[in-house]
C-alpha cells in the first residue's frame, strides 16, 4: 500500500448542519441558508469575507433564478465564482468536486457549498412549473412522485433476483438503529426492528412506509479550500481524494437498466482516482432515500454479487463499531430528508467521522470514507472518496 | 370500469405540438409511435430529434400496441390525491415490441400472477375525459 500516491484534490475545512425538523414556521430559505453558512464558516475558523466561491442548489420556490446572486447578496459576500448545482439528491456531492475544480482552475480559494429548505405545515412545497416529459407520460397513468418510480425498481430487483422484503427491511432497521446515536435524527428515540419495518403500512408496493425517507426541513453547508490552504488552518481538514459522476436518464421508463445503476461507473471512477480499493473504506456514507437504493449501491460498488445484497448484509454489521460502518448518522432513513440537504448529510457525517469528532458513534481509526449521492430515480449520481489528513 | 376512470379528477397529458399526433391517434384508438427515417429506430416518448442518431427525420407509424412487462407496482397511496378513489391500482413499465419502454396503468384483477416479460397489450381507457393508452394482459 505504501507505494500508492493519493493526490488530494481539495479539502473540506468547515461543516454546518441544522437539526432537521418536521415543520418550520415563517422561516425563509435564504434565512436558513445564512444560518447554516454561519455555522460552517465558524467551524472553519474563518470570517465570511474569506468566501470567494459559492455553490447553491436550484430553488423552485422563493428564488427560481439568479440563485447565486440572490444568496451572495443576502449573505453580504461578493464571490468570484457562483453556480447552481442541479443534481437532485446528488447536488451536495456534486458540489464538492465542482468546488475543487473551480479552486484548481484558479477562480477562487474558499468555496461555500450550501443547501437548506423550509417546510410549512399544511402547505405543499412549490413545484416546478414544467416537468415534462414525466408530467406528460408518467403522471397521467397514476405514477406521480418518486415513490412509484422507486417501487418499480425494487419490484424488478425482487422479481429478477428473488430478493426478499426481509432483506430490504434490514437496511431500514440499521438506519433506525444508527439514528439512536444521533440526537439530531428525526427518528432518534424511535428504533425499528425488521418486523416493525415489514409491519409498517404498504405505501406503494413493494415499498413500506419505513423504507421511505421522511421529508423534513433543514440545512447543511461545507467550506472547501485547496489542500494546500487547508493545512495552514486550525480545523482538521478532510480531503477529497477521488470523485466520479454519471447521468443516464431522467424518467424511470427511460433507464438503461432497472437493476444496475450509474453508480457502477461513478464509484469505480472515484476509487480509481483516489487509488484505493472499496475494501479499504472505513465508512460507507451511502445515499438512502429508499432501502432499495442502498441495496443496489452495495451491489454496484462490488461489495457483493448482483442481487446478493441481502446475503452479504446478513454476514456483516453496520454500526459505528461494526465491520462495515454504514450511514452512522442514521442515513436519511433515520435522520430525515431535508430536501437536497439530506444528500449533504452523508458528506457532513463522513467529515465528522474522518475528523474523529463523531461523539458516541466514532468509528475507531476512521481514515477513508465513500460518500454517494443520487438524484431523480438513480438517474444522476456522484461518488466521492474522502480521506483524513493522515492518509 | 370506464366510468370508474372517467370520473376521476386527475391530471391529464400536457401535450406539445410534437407529441400531439400520439394523443390524437390514441383518441382514435390507434397506437402510433415515431420512427427515425435515418437509423430506423423507434422512438418514445415523442421528440423533435432521434436520441439514437440526432436525425430530425422522424415519422409517425402505426405500432403493434403490444409489449412485455418489465416491472410493476401496486399503488396504495398515490402521489396525486385524484387517484385515491381507485386504490389500490397497478402501474408498470411496458417494453414495447418496437423497442422503447413506456410507463402505463395496468388493467389487472390481481398482481399475484405478474412476472417479468408477461405479454401485455394496449387497452384504451377514458380518464377525466381524455383517452389514455392503458395496458391489459394479452389473451393467450
């Protein structure tokens, strides 16, 4: 292993996270962005004036256009690089290598990546005005929303590989179990056994309620600098060692495969770039909007044969003290899904673990972590390899 | 059965000039798809350009209206409340004989005997005053 040369691409030097909650009252997205950005810049030990790059997500509601300018103005910063990253649940992960690219090109030195969302009681979140062709060719048949698309993928997996409901329920069980060590998690104090998952209401067959993320309000942010600049700062940096990304389709009907995903490319590309093997990972921080997404990610990562995630999972343990720590913050299935910031929670937890600051759930000697992000219906995905300074 | 769907207050197709021939044909109980005159691939959903070769030389042709089931789901809690009255109902992905795959509503009594590759065929249904290409099992 000693002859491997990992080239740090950039480093995360600060993180911020708001505890997710079911509803906000009178909060604005911009206000929540400011709150979480402040937490991240404080964590980095920097002043806001240091921020000269800004990556934000698309905002369908309050600020549909000119999002970077609106956020910069609100925060009172004047970045030299601003952009919207629009990759659904993969937006947070997609931001990290884009920040690195902008820094390495010399556009800026310190990038704020930030996502937040409000959620008002009895008020539907705003919807994009034009969602064609899904609006035209899925919705009229009774297939509205993400649940139906993910149910179709899970059903295909079960029909093709004879995977069982019990195997999928195991993923939700572990998420809830790990969430018991995260006071911020929406399901803190609410563990769920495999039987509880199987007994939860069937929403869209074969998906049970406990296999589906709970939508919440929240926010997350991280600060990125060059690896060189990171070394001079006080906070222990966490390095981006490799990234891979792939987009294959939008609507589930147009997916090139129903059982393998663009993760197959993205994870292998990220590992190759980092020059590490999947077996070296100390943490798997895998995007989990539904149980079935974790299942196919494990398979596409090469940890087990296609269709065999269940057998593999029964042979391993997924807590912080297990042999394959997986989503130690509870994953989104245990933590809740604050819209796009839900995807970013997988990065925040990886940083905590690699900084050895995961109080009460610290993975011993954590050095390397795999983070994944997934948007639409396993349509647009990003994989990241993160490493502690000691690498 | 017809009234069951026709009385639903559910969102219909948001057609464009490009997709209008598809829906016009469906209204006449005809199943038409685009075909690329250059690479000869069938195309669905309707587009201005062939996704295979980027030719804009697409023509409408009568298609078989037959295909095979790739996967399915029984919806208990619909994403749109207009569908609540007819729950549980089934949707599925149909791989059409011509190649492309489409989402549709499955007209079935039970999902117990559904398997991958089960043959299905188009069955026109009026839903909130618009004819839609639902699918039913092919009669063997």
